[in-house]
C-alpha cells in the first residue's frame, strides 16, 4: 500500500497501520496515529463498524456522533473476514504494514486463521500486533466479554465514587476505554522503538481490566499500606481541603485547595483573611477535621459571586479553581479557540475535538475526515497490487464492499 501523503506530514509519516478495531479503545489509539501522519487503514465488517450506529445523534450524512469522534484520519475498507478470501485480502494488506491492531473477543483472530505465533510472526516478522480486550485470554475471566463500566466496577473505582450516603457511581465518560487506547498507542510506540534495535515485531496485549486498576491512585497504594477501604467522599479529596464544588450565583465552582499557602490566598480573595488563622482551619489536618465547617464558610462567600469571575480571580491568585461548565459553555470557552482545539470539515458537518498534543515541527493535522462505509476499498486494494478484475470479483462475491452508490 502506498499511502496518500497527508497535507502536513506528521511525526508518524510513513508508518502503516491496519486497524481491525471497533467502538472506542482501539479506534482512539489508531486515530492518534492518524492524527500524526500514519497511514491508517480501517477494515470494517459487512454492514459497517458497530459505532456507525451508536450515540444519541446522527447527522444528515449518516454519521453517528460516536463514530465521528474517534475515526478521523483513516481510510476505510469493508471486508468480510469470516470468508477465507477476505483473510487472503487482509494478508496482502499486511505485506508492508508496521502495525496490526484489533479488539475482537480473545480467540477470534485464531478463528480467522490469524494466530500471531504460528501465522503472522513467521510471515511478517517485523509486524507489531496489538490486542485489546476486556480481560485477556487467561485467568478465570479470560475470554469473557468486558466493557468500560464493568471494569470500573471490578477495579474498586466505583466503590469510592459518589456521595457519602449514595450508591456507588461510575465515571460518566468511558475513562477505562480511553485509557486502554492510550496504553495501546504507547505500547506500540515502545515496540516500534525496540524494533529499531532487534529488527523484529512483537505481540502486545492491553486489557480494560488491567488498565482500570491504574486509575485507582492513590487508593491502591493506601490499601497496600493500611488495608483501609476508601470511603465515598463526593467531590472532596483525600489530600486537600477545602476541595469541593461550591455554589455561586450563576452555577458552581470547583475549588481544589491543596495546601496551606493556597488556603491563605483563598481567604484573601474571599475577603476573610482571618480564616487562615482560625484554629479549626490553621493547617490541612485541622481543615480535614472540620471539612463541613470550612465548606459552609466557602459556600457562603461564593453564593453572591459569578462562577467565571470567581475562578479567574482565584487562578490569578494561585488557587486552583474552575467553573463547572455545561458542554456548550465549555466548547465556547475562549481558551478552546486559543488552543485551536476544534477541528472540522464543513463539507460533511464534521466538527470534533482534535489532538491535544502540540509539536513544534510535526504538528497533528486533519487530513482525512471520517470515511464513509467502504469509501476507500477499491483505492486501498489497488495500492496493494490488486487488479481491477480481482477487485470486481471480490465485490461480486460479497467479500469486499465499496461505498454504496459510488462509481467503480
């Protein structure tokens, strides 16, 4: 495959990735590579990747909000891997690929005849193959279905999230899925670096279950030391006070006062400098013992103020604070525009959050808006050396699928 060059060659320009992933963790990882110039070919099943129909919104071009968010900077091929002919096509696509990434249920790749040790490694010794799954293949949960919320529940995280008298609560965002995607991308980059020395690829496994446990800092470390189970403390924090959400005149403010210096600055901003020498609040240990009292003082002092003005004043004084913004308020914040965080392609109504990575010489770029189903099937196979007659036969046999209504 000879990739079409991106508009702005990125740090990963020349890297070739075959993407067999779906939904979130895997697509997020491959999007990160695409943002930085890698040629990512997403292989979708007949009917399309499941997330094309996920999410609360679909635009007039048929794209779901979920698919939009993690599938830019990829070309797409629609291929039936349950057919031997489809696997043969994939093997030809892998001939000059650097990375293969998948997040099928463990054992699926072996069922396709794509086992790493016996098939892929001997034929493609430089290929890096990354697997993402819920629990991996081993252990009492090996091979079972795993998802972000179940991983949050099983790693202990939900047990200490939520209000003290409330039910356990998961994080609203799919933080385990996203973290697993970040770990997978990092692991692939490590393997690529090692390949410079060894000349060999390797197999990588990342699970949602394992990834979830790395979100439990500092409570795992404390449990190993003390055996103490963390309690639900709402928006409070075990390392600082006052550290909570406080009601302002027009909404809420998150205040993260982590030390005595910040607390003294907070008292000055609130116009109550004497609170810093109050015996109940004189240091962080005393403030922990009197959290209800200090929260009541801060709430009373915030009640007549605007959340944005309050946050800016506190930040300028060196006190970590932020207004609690709605999604619309957050996206309209001038800092979002200043960071050029939103990327878009108006031709298909595509607008999303871009890469947060800033690089001086090889910045990330939007060079391919999310692709329609089967949009690049013919193009990618031609680049891989398939003749038009072969492609036509694969499409006629419903092994390969092109964009509906597209000219051949």
